[in-house]
C-alpha cells in the first residue's frame, strides 16, 4: 500500500503566493525581504489552522534561498530549499514549545545561537505554541530575543496572544492572522476535488467550509474523513450525517409551517429533528440563523454578505419574498429568549415547543399587543 499523505500536508503552501486568506501577511513579508528591512523577531498570532506555522516555514525558506525568484519567492531547487524540504537543513530549527517549555530547553537554544550558520545567510528558529513556555523560560529568552546576532532570526507562533508577556510582544513584529473566509475555503476544496477526481457539489463544500469555522486545516481534515466515509465521493446526505449537521431543508419547511400557522406540521417536524439525535438548542440556534439569513435577503446589499452557494441563496431569496420583516424580527426575539431559557429549563423540549407555537402565531400576538396598547393610550 502506498504511503497516504493527508491533504493538509500534501497541499500545504510552499511559497507566499500560495498562502490563502492571509495576503496582508504574505505581502508585508515579501516587501520586507525585497527592501532588505527584515526584523529579527516575528510573532504570528491567530486561530488554529489558518497558516501561522506554514507562513513561518515559507519565510524561513525564502530568506535563506540561494536563488530567489524575481517576485522574491523561494526557488525550491537550490541546496538550501531542497535540504529544508527534506527536513535536513542545519540552518532552520523548529521547536515545539508545548513539549520543550522548560528553562533548560531555552538555555540550550540560546547556546546554539552563538554559533554562526555553517552555510547560507541566516540561522532561523521557529518556535510554535510559544505561549506554552514557562515564566522562567520566557525570562531566559528575553535578552537573546532583543539583541540576537545579525545572522539569527526568530519566528514565534501562538494561538493565544494574550498569554504572551508584554516584554516579549514589544521585542517582536506582530502579525495577526485572520480566519479564512468560507469563499476562500470552498475555492481551495473545489480545486483539490477536481485534482483528486472526487465527485462533489457546491452545497457540500459550503457545509464543510462553514463547519471548519475559518480554519483551512480543519476543512482539509474533514475533507479526507468525508471522502473515506463516502467511498471516494462527497455525497450531500452522507456529509450531513457525518458532520452532524441539520439539513437546510428542515429550516425551510419549519418556516413554511410557521408562515402557514400549521402547528401540527411544525411540531411533527421538530419531533423528526429530535429523532435524528439533534438537541433542541442546536435546532433553535440553526433556526435563528435561518431567520437572520432571510432578513438579510430582504435587501440586495445585505444578501451579498451571505456566504452561501448560489442554489441555497436562491432558495433564501424565494422564501424571503413570503416572510415579512416584522415576522422575522419577532421570531428572532422569541428564538433568542428560548435560547436563554433553555439552559435553565427542566423540560427542555417543552421550552422549544412553546417558542415554536408562539412563533407560529407571532403575527396575531403582535396585532393583539398593538391593539391593547392603543386602547390604553386612548383611555
């Protein structure tokens, strides 16, 4: 059996131009290399799976490249680039601070810094999860980080910037990495599916991208798992089942039942959802998200904000024509109230059912409330 390489490693960016969703970082670093104004210490912060360590590796490889391209990218063919790709470079060191967080580990690193590189221009130290260093390790690192030798560069990465000492932050050039947009993740997943000959549809890729919550690595891990689960293809129903995501169609059917004031269909649909193993609060959160999307579809400007597939957006636009704004706003208020009460309720199912029945007659309730208020004003 051939060695399997997960998509997160197989399709890991190798140059700045391949970094997705972090153009503000890649462009800044490339311009710094071009102008020769490269800082001695960098701190890459941001959520997991958005490219911090990848960016650190690309930066390290590029500044030591013997024959960089005209765009100041690593060539990938020189001795420095090939040795780095084979994990045999003597000039680039990667340290995992989660497992090497003692003061002895940092003192050993500081001792290595004193010796210049055997070949190449720089010695580069990439320290991942740097927030895991102990207080003593941070203190032992301060002086070296502030005044390293000219041939030495430090690239620190962390998911928890607030745990980094201010004295460390002030000595580094800080780059904040963003969550990657759904559109960018979908585009990358689509390219991989085409390259790997994996059958797919757009709605499936959007579900994976939304579930990934801005992390490309999470999206690629899910893709591998789902392709294995589906026997080499991405089937919509199987993706929903595996990711434990409720089908959008349920929310459209529930909204139709609410608009028709059909309580029996409404409660039957909720029962079916519970039978599938979903919790009442998860359903209510999803329903409120559905109402929000419908409200956004009331205007062309706000409809463009929604990151949905073209097929799904069309369904939202059609239902938004039927659901008026007051109905949606009142339902959102009831859904939010239900979410707050759900945690304290002893009969959680009844709490959701009561909220759904109120939503079903929300137009009548608002009319009664308005009439009562008007009589009070007259009297």
